[in-house]
């Protein structure tokens, strides 16, 4: 999938070569000052970008573009 969720205490190196574009980190997301929410998401920008380019190429081939 493109999006993921993490509930384990991981660090950035744990997400190297992850094909998902974004991994929401439930352990580091916080509600601050009542209505302010700090959302943390991890990603491996080069790897996930390459995955999305591959998805785009597959889509274009299927559509005959």
C-alpha cells in the first residue's frame, strides 16, 4: 500500500527501503494544547518515490499511454 501505520517504537533507519509513501507513527503523534495535533510520519523518500514511479509506469502501460 501507499500509506502505513506504525505502532512500535522504531527509528528512521527502520524505514529504509520501505515501499510505502508515508508511515503514520501512532507512538509519536500527540494532541498538544487542546486542539493542536502533532502528526509524525516516516518515509524513505528515494525508495518510495521510485516505487511510485513504477506504479505510474504500470498505470500508463495498462492505459496504453
